């Protein structure tokens, strides 16, 4: 390795570590403090961990009696089983077991009170799952962009624009809806190894580690099979000899999932969520909402359209004819975008026609049961295509910068006010009630006095000052900022 290549790799590693730590801390700073957030006593992903650690079973009946009933669980074969995949619960089980064996919860209860045990467990979950996966997601994206040939500044701007300028901004801090975000982070990490294989990055067993993390993604959320299958076909077509290594990497995660399904349902090949839908009766309700209606809502709909939750998507459509990546990578990215969009539409449509509550509750009014989180696994592949657009054209640079900032303006307020779709609602709430730090709200909620960081009036004034000053600075410095990001690209009008 020559000196230039060595310095290139050292610089990448140094920036990647700093980026990882920064994203990790920012994610903790904005952890969801709502009743469905990480710090709630009924975070559904914790229940399986509690059952395994405290009762050595996957049956959550005793846990529900102790902590309260959780949603999305049903009785099968004499057990009360959650209708979510077990990956997150299994990942957290060793952490809760270690904490229990060390007597930390007993110490907390004896010193500062029993009411602090729930936020302590939520903090553990946030430290291990939310913050770690958010950092993996953004850092992996940055390294992918670097390995695809982008400059440090352009790689960083796109990674930030994707991480905080899309629905990922909220779902990595969410409690009960973090599952798809974790799938996305692990899939992005898996594709980092694939890009490294394409670019000859010196890492041992690229395909195996890609398969390993894709297998864990499947354990967390079965729809990751879509990404895994397309990835395997890509490896088979481009690097045929690496296919077996990728498949071997998939085995651990898939084997654990099959064992869980066998214990839960008596059939290792029956997906738990699908078994739940079968128990409810597939499409038992009148088909009041069409498949096409759901598909259009996810794409351009006012409430949950990805075009609002991820405005940078528009840059890809504008610059699709000016991609400089290889055609095989382009094809697999476009295919995964389409398949995840179709899966999100199908799964949400299935849910609409099965759940009785939807006769009086509009399905598009929440980001939970349907919505942007099902589109999140497509975001890394949109980002890869965005990174490979020929930005020598001035109008593409301008669109990229403006839409990236627009995405952040729309999605960052969701971290403070996760009000659900449409995404504009959170921005309006922020302007109405002021900037709020969710982590500070947690402290206030569990503190026995009337402690407040700021009055409502103060946060209201500060918010308007920040927005107005930021808007003026942005309008004044847009061209300089754009040219600074793209200073290594030859400009064309």
C-alpha cells in the first residue's frame, strides 16, 4: 500500500470514529419521551427480554401481569406470544441479565426510588439499540459514499441529509417502532461490506460479514429477506465465487429465527406476524381502501408520502439520467426501492383489512401501524443513487442542497414533537410551543418537583429567533455553502 492510500484509510477511520460518537450522543439527546417511547414501562421490545431473563420463556403472560398488557400479542399453543420478530428482545436479553446479576436495579430502588427503574431500563435499551444502530447507519452511509469516490465534505453532507433529513431521524429514537430502523441499519452495514468488495477495500471475508449482518437483520425484522435476496443475487451475478460465503453468513440469524418460530408456533417456517393475521382472518373486513390508494399515499400522499419524509428523493429522480455508478449497482438499488415500496403497500393494506379498529381510525393518521417506517429500508439504496449523480451540473447541486436542508427542517422537529403524519405538523408544533429536548422532558417527568428548563414563553421566543436567523443566514450564504460542498466538482450550467 502506498503512502497516499495509507493516509486515505487512516483519515477515513478517524472521521468515521468521530462521526459514530457524535451520532450516538445526538441520538440519546433526542430519545422519544412520549408514552410510546423508549422510556415507557410498556416498550414492547423489552417484554420478550423480561420473559427470557425473569421466567426463562418466550411466553409474556407473567410479564404482562407484572408490567401491564402490551399491544400486538395473541395466544397460541397455550402461550401469549408477541406478533413481532424476536431479534431486539434477544439482543437485549444478555444486557438485562447482566444488569440483574450485578444488582443494579436493587441498588437504584434502594437509593433513589422504584420509579427510576423504568427509565433506567429504557436508558439501557437506548444505549444498546437506538443510539448504536443510529450511529451504525449514518457512519456506514458515510463510508459507503467515501468508498464510492465522493469527497469528505460531500459524503458528510449527504450522510447528514439522509440521517436527519428523512424519516430515519425519528425512527431511530422511537421506542415501539424502532424495529424497522434497526433492520435498515444492519442492512446498510451489510452493504458497506458489499461496496468494500466492489472497491477492493482490504477487509477479510466481505461476503460472509455482509451475510452475517443481513441474517441478524432478518432476525430483527423478516422483511429484510427482500434485501437479503437481492444482495445474494447481486453477489452471484458480480462475484459468483462469494455467494456461498454470503449464504453461510446468513445462517446464524436465520437458524435462531427458525428455532424461535418453532418454539412459539410449533412450525419453524411460519412467520409470527403472518400467523397473527391468519388468526384474525385475512381480509376479513370490507375492502374500503384500495391497494393503489395505499401505494400512492406512501409515495406522494400528504400524510405519509416519502417525498415529504425524504425530500432528497427528488434529487434522485431529477438526476437519474446522470448516474455515474455501474449499471449492476443501479439496477439492484432501483429494484430494492421498488420492492420495499410494494411490500410496505401490501403489508399496510393487509393490516387495514384485518384490524377492526380501522373502521373508525384513519390508517394514515399515524406513523406506527402503517407509514414511513415500512419505507425506511429503501432509504440507503436511494442514498447510494443520490451519491452517484453527476454533480458537475449547477442545478443538481442547488437542488441537492436545498432539498437536504428542507428534509432536515421537516424531520428534526419530529424528534421533539412526534405527532405523526403529515410531517409538517411537527414543525408547526415546534413553532407554537418552542424547542424542546426530549431527554430533558424525561428528567422532568420522573422528578418530583416542578423543575423546568425554560418557560414556554422563553422557548417560544428562542425558537422563532433560531428559525428566522437561520433562514436569513441560509438565504444569504446558500451559494457559498453549496460551492464549499462541491468545490472539487467541475461546474456546468
